[in-house]
């Protein structure tokens, strides 16, 4: 990374998993729809899901935003959109299944942009949903999928936290936000195969532990439970989507930014967002 990437010395916000799993040409969209989708009718705020909306929100608030993805090309359109909005952002490739890749990515971020003041962990994994319904039992769930889910939802955030929390502690300030889902609250049928349930529970437990350890050092750690389907090109095209059931990513991004701006005398550790037409998960 170029040392002049953050020439104005802005606070740095890193969004891990900055593009949607359901973007127009994403793997899950292709699995569900057989091809890429036309996203021209989808607002820019929703085009890249939660990660893209969060990146745009923090850029609009004056942060220098670093977006991490497995392939830089995935976030090229998002980076262009942020630039067109007057924001500053860059993309760094990072593989959450590789400790070396994580270390290299954050070394590049520190050298090229600075220590992150905000870290949003938004990476996710939906591959298990491609399993046939008749194989919904744990006994059929591939161990390889389970290991990948652990890398993304449990081991990954642990390694990322080790990269950013030391500087936040030394600086006496910082925000570390987890993007989680309702599978972290209880197990359900078709989730006990571990794609979402076990690792997401561990992510929530990590957020709780980090709050206990780092709040006294000025670091705000919070867990955001997104309870519902998120608006994106891929989810819009799914059949039988109930009116009003898709959550606006821009509104979710506002919740993340709100957590970052809270006064230390009244920090929120966990919030849950659920569309009005859906019963909340508990």
C-alpha cells in the first residue's frame, strides 16, 4: 500500500467483509439464481449489502475506509461509489482462513493508512444453505464447511481482534463492532449442521469477553444481531419475499454508526434489528 493513501490523516475505519454475499454477481446469487443479476435498479446504498452500506456510511462521516475482501475486484464498484460520493477508501485483499494473510493485510493497513479507530467485522458464510433439504441433519454436513464457518465466524474475528486491539488499548479509544445474526441466540433445524449456529454463538461470546476485557481501556465492543433478510440484488430476486421483509442495509449502517458515536458513560453492548413484519428471534 502507498504511504500516501490517507493523506488527510483521517481516522481509519476497516470493514471486514465489505461486499454482500448476495451482490449481483456473487457466488450465492449464482447458486440461487443460476446467473448474475442486473443491479441497476438497486440503490447504491443496498447494492453491496450491509458491508457496502457501512463502508459508505463511515466514508460519508469523514473516515478513511479500508474494505477487505478475498478478491479486490469484488469491491471495485463500491470503492468507485464512495469516491463519487466524495469519500476516501481503498481495498485490501484478505483471506480469513489464513493467519498469514490477516497479518499481512493489517500490516499493510497500518503502514498505508494508520491504526484503525473502528473495526467492523461483517464477514459471513452461507455455503451450507446450498445443501439439499433432505440432508438437513448434522450427520450429512461436510466437515470442510464446518471448518470454513469456524474460520470466518470464530477464528477470523479472534485473529483480527489481535491485530487491532493493542493499538486501540494504547490509544485509549476504539470501536470494534460485530455483525452477527439471530442464529447466535438459539439453534434451529437446518442450522445445527454448524454453518451458522455454532460459530455465530462463539462470535457472540467473543464480543462479550472483549467487552469485559477492553471497555475499561476505552474500547467499545458491541454485537449487532441482524434478524432477517437483507436487501440486496440477490435477495430481491428470491421468490416469495414478503413485502417489507427485507432490511434496508443503509438503516443497519446507521445502527452501526450510532454505536460508534455513543458516549462512554452509556455504551450499548448488543442490539438486535428486525423488520416490523417479522416476529423477532429470541
